[in-house]
């Protein structure tokens, strides 16, 4: 009797072992569910919030320069408007519009406006990227899947030292975009270093949040942008004034 029970127990054990060995155990993944998507649709609108971990530091003889705390970007084809909110309450607009780059900052004299040809403006080339602060991300920076504020996210960790300043290999996540922006980034002295983190939405691949250089960036998407962008009247007047001055100078030259 005991001999029979022992044999039965051994058979059941063998069957269980065989069944368990047939269950496929998923291999740990080393790739994100959806790769980091660095370009939004042709018409899109999104907001980037910027929170700083430390107060701005400046020499005692002058106050610290205000920093941007939020940017709302509206993109319609090749045109885009960037509305920046600054510390202390200032609000400014930057435009890439019909081939012109227009920028105004709180430090500018009243009514002053920087106007450049967008095709040659290094700043316009840099801002022509939807996520210029995330140019450091490479496919090999993916670490794992995790949850970020209740959302399933792909987590990347890298170093700002491998930013757009280092074009990298042909398999780079931004490909040709990184190469075309490298000159602009170098000229703008955007040499950055230190650890950087990025969380992207596991379903869409678009950024949720990023941490770098003592600041936290959060991204909020507001769907399709408007059908067209209309330049602010004050900016349009400055473009017309600039064009008239250029025409007058060319007339005097010849």
C-alpha cells in the first residue's frame, strides 16, 4: 500500500513539473513599448511646465535674471508660436512665422523685437524641434517600464553630455535631425552635462516628464492646433517696418 502511494505521489509530482515547465515565462524587455516620439502632428498644441529645484543664483551686485516657468507651443505646419511665462509674471511671444524668426524677452527695451531670417537663424533651427530639451535621448537610454503619476511609462536615463552637441552614430534616435541641429546648438553654447531622466507615455511614446539640470519639465497635450496662426498685430507691424528699412538701405546702396 505504501509502495503504491509513493509511486502515485511521484507520478503526480512529475506531471506537475512537466506542466510548469511548459508555461512560457516572459523574457524581460530591453525596448520600450513605443519608441520615444520626438515629433508631434503638423498641427498641434502643447504646454511645457518648468519647475526649478533651486532659486536662481546671481552676483550680489545685480538681481538674478528671470527664468521661464511655462511655455505653450502652437504648431501649424512650419509656423509656430511659443508663449512663455516668466518668473515675476512677464509673458512674451516667440514666433517662427512665414520664414521669419521673431523674439521678445523681458530684458529687451520696450517695444524692441529681434527679427531674423528663420532659414539662417540658429535659434529658429533649434526651436524648430518639438522637444529641443530632449535631444540627449538615445535608444540605449531606455531602462525599464514603470508607473509615473498613475500612467504606464517608458523610463529613460542618460547624460546631457550626449546631447545634440554629440551627433553620435547613424542609429541615433533623432537621425538626421540631430546632425542638422548640431551647429545651432554649438553656436548657442548649449553645452550641458549631468544626469537626465525622461518618462514617455507607454501608449503614445510622447514625453510625460523629464528631469535635468535641476529642473522638472512636465508635458501636457491639448490636441490638434488651429487651422492657421495669425501673427500678433505688433509683431506684424515690426516685420513691415523692418522690411521697409531693408528696402530703403538697399536703395541707398545702389
